[in-house]
C-alpha cells in the first residue's frame, strides 16, 4: 500500500460531483441574499467525505460481489487489483463515513434534525449503492440514487443551511446538478454493461441495451440545459443563462460518447464530469454577476 494507491482509491475524477452541487447551491443562496462561509466549508467537507466513502464502498462491495474481475474495462480498482487488502478498504470506508459526522454535526447544529436525517440517509445510501441485501446499483436504481442525492439532497441541503428555507429555485438547481451527475453514471454503466450482465448487476444499461442508454445520456444533457432556462424563468432574471456557454462542451462530450464503446469510453467519464463542473461553475458565476449587476 502507498499514498498513490489510496489516491487512486478515492477516484479523483469523481470529486467534481461532490463539489459542483455545493458551489451551485451556495451561489444561489448568495444570489438570494444569504451566504455563510462556515456553511460552504462544512458542506464541502461533508460532500467530499461522503463521495470518497461511497467510492471506497463501491470498490469493496463490487469486488466482494464479483462485479470487478480481470475483465474490468474501467480504471484500476484497488481491491480487485490487490493493491489494498479488502478488509483495509472496508475499514477505511467506515472511517471516512465516520469522519463525515464531524462537519455533519456542525451542519445539524445549524439546520436541526432534517440535516441529521439527510446525513444518515446519505451514508446509508452510499453503502447501499453497491452493498447490502438490495444494492441499488445492481437493481437498476443507481441512476435515481445519483439524481436524488447529488441533485436535490446536495443542493437542497446546502441551500437550506445557508438560508433556513428550501425555495423552488433550489429544486430546479438540484435538478440541473442531478441530471449532469447522472450522465457520468450512464457512461460508466454503458462501458460495463457486458461484464455487469455476467454477474447480475442489472443497471439500466444492462436492462435497456446500448442504443436506449445512449439516448438516455442525450436526454439527461437536454434536461439539464432546459433546467437552466427554467431557473432563469423562475428567478425572472437572465443571469442563469450564462451557463448556456457550456453548450459547446456538452456537444463535444456527446459526440465523443456516441463514437466510443467499451474501454474507449473511459475518457468520456472525465469529459462528462468536466461538463458537470463547467455547467455548475458557470451557473454560479452567472448568478454572482447577476447579483452584482442587480438583475
């Protein structure tokens, strides 16, 4: 084991999915006249720890359940490859989830019992995504889990901590973050559909097949940009429309996704994560600029 192996286990390319929704929610809170630096710091820490814990859980449980084998097409998994012993990955996973309780308790002190419930559900779902008696990712519910927790839960929870309220705009912003994050999972599942089918991991890509999964990816991107337009209408401001500058990034990601299959889809994971980050940060910057300009 080495520091490099642990860095690999955290899957750095997935971390934009943890950071982007928090930044977006904080920018929306600032736009409405509410922003707390302590909330931004706490929610970033919570989100990153939950993401890393979930990544370690996936690494461990996919190996235990036989989903990760020598046929794997994706990036190296530390448990399957033997870089880190399974029991060590499991123990560190539990430690990371426990550490998330430190900033989590601070969030609870601000937001009360709803944040305690949300935190508990987030940890349980992070484990249940690939672990437990009914793993979500193995039963076609992975996309829904990602949409809800990386969208509504992350954005809505962060916005609530800043403002003490959950406005309709927070739900629309949660939708935007959620669909682009779900698109990352779609790339992963399309790449792994053949090996997943062999071990009974019934993702939507396994259930629907290649062409429907590719159309699902496009539908998610379209839904995300429609969400940006809806947010502008809801706020009665053109500010969110600045995020439409991400359209060329989306077009390139989609064209590359459609032209690739199997292991060749690995770069599309990074491109789709980059699209999520670009959309959310452009939206955050646009909201900030709109607030300064008074519209």
